[in-house]
C-alpha cells in the first residue's frame, strides 16, 4: 500500500502560523501607534490644561495690578468701573477677567467685597476661577473679643457668662457673685470672684468702632417707617415676620438685607422675628428690646447683623421664632435656613444673635438668657442682670471678614485666597 505524503499539510500549517504572526505584528504595531498617539494627545491636553491654568492665574495678577494702578492714580474703590472686561491674548493662550455681581450691589460703588471672575483658555482646555476681593485694612483689635464694653462690664449675683474668647471693658469689670467662664481683660479694675479663666487688669483699651458706621449702612439700606409697625403697650412692635434680601412685608426689599428703622426715641420691641441681614435701629434713646423668639443672622460674614444707635435690652430666652405662632413661613424660597426652604408653617428656629452686633449706648441682659454666635460690642456699659445666662460662641468667619466700620479702611482691595474656587471643563 502506498503511503500518503503530509508535506502539503505541513506547508498549510506553516502558512497559518506565518499569517498569525504577521497579524500579531500588525496589531502590535497598530497598538503601539495608538498608544503613541494617545500619549501624544494626553501630553498635548496636559500642556493645554497647564497653559489654561497659567492664563487664569495671569489674569488674577493682571486684575490685582490694574486695581493697584487705579488706586495709585488717586482714585478710590468707588471709582472702579462697573463692567471691566479685560481680554488678553498671548502665546500661552487667551484669558479675561471681570468683576461680577455680588448680591445685587452696584459694581460702580464697591464699598465692600467684590467678586472677580478669571478665565484661561488654551486649545481645547478651559480653566475658570472665581474669588472675592475684600477692602484692605487693619482689623480693629476689639474684633478679637467676644463681648466688650467701651464703659464698664457688670455681672450681678447669679449671672453667668461663658465664652472661649475674652470678654472685657475699658472702664472696669465687676462680677458680683457671678460665674465668668471666659478670659477677662480690662484697662481698669477687675473685682469680684468666680473668674474661671485668665484675668488681665492691665490690658490696653481696645479700639472701638466709630458711630459714623450708622451713616454708611443707612445709605445702603432700605427704610422701614416706624409708623408702619403696630403700636401697643407703649412700644412699637417688629413681630411675626421675616426680613431678608427677598422678604420685607413693609415695602421694597434690599439686596443686601439692610433695613433701617428710625426709632425717634420711642420703644421698639422685636418678638417672634427672623432677620437675615443687617437691622439698623437709629435714635434708640429710650431703648430697643431684643425680645423673645428672635433670630438675627447676617447675610454674609462681612456684614453686621444688628446695629443700634442708642441703648438695647436683650431677653431672647431659649425658644426661637415659631412659624406656627407667627402664622407665616419663615424659610420661604429665597430665605433658606441652613440651605433648606419649604412651604410649611411648622418650623421652630433657635433664639440667637449671630455675627457682629454693635450697640452705641448701653447693652443690658435680662432674664431668662441670651445666646450669641459671634460678638457683641457696646460703646457704653454692659450689664448682665441677676440670674441671667449669656453664652457666646466664636465665629471664625466674623474675625476673618470684619464688617465695614470694624477695620481701618486703607481704600484698597485684597484677595482672600480662602475664597478661590475653580472649574476645569
């Protein structure tokens, strides 16, 4: 029997192996080419992103230089144009910077912080930054205090003050069988007992704000006519309502939430009120009563919450504003509380004064208690009556961003790096 040769089979197998090898080589080559192309593209995009960031940062430096040059020429912040739109083109890409709206404030009247937008672009890469420029100046050292009196500070029997930051007075501190759980300082004497923190009776007087700040905020604010408030029991009443940049039951709203009432020497009482803004009470020669169920909050850390030209009494207690009692919704759309709004009338809020409160005359604390998250400064005396508890909690933002009137304004603008945000599409 004749044997069949398997040579053709071996030739076919060899062909297949060769074909597979060639295919692998081709695929490997294409993969290498693809990888090289991807790497080159990645390097290009990376370079473009770097250049776009560089352009955005260049815009920041350009903006700072432009503002500085504007001020060196004898101009002021108030003279800065409202719609600066600087566009630059360079070998590194394109960029622009401009001032932006900040809560409806007029941009040609930059009295406070101003938002700035910066944009860098290179090829397909975009880089966008936003930041806040704040008025430049030296913060008054009184802002380092939780509570400070330009006169004397007196705590009666059974009263207590608790604070991490110091409390004190220019004219002396007296604790009559009271408990003071806070550092205490005074340029005068310190007498009494139960001081649980450090005591410094040889401290220099702290620099106090000038009463010219009332004119500043009055000019920026919206007036509420005293006669529009209900009157009973010898007092006008600001009660059962919300005041905010989007809420004013008495008339036009103010974009910064600044509302001004001329008390005309009459009693004015706050009760069951939520204020989100700056409440300015002028000519309070009798007194203003910050009564029960009151929550006062600033719109921003760089805005004060309460300014009283005259005397003020505080007796808020532990229960804050109640929507059910007021018959209104106190966190409507546009005035959220802790970033939340709703349409019901069942919420209850804390009884607090937040931010910076300034009373040009005397400040007196009455039963039952008062909570402050920020600081209280009085040009006159501060008195804490018998059995009253005052708890003061620090707010770091208040010290980082002092309101106008609480720092020595040098007329410039300075970048706060803590406010920089960026996006890179």
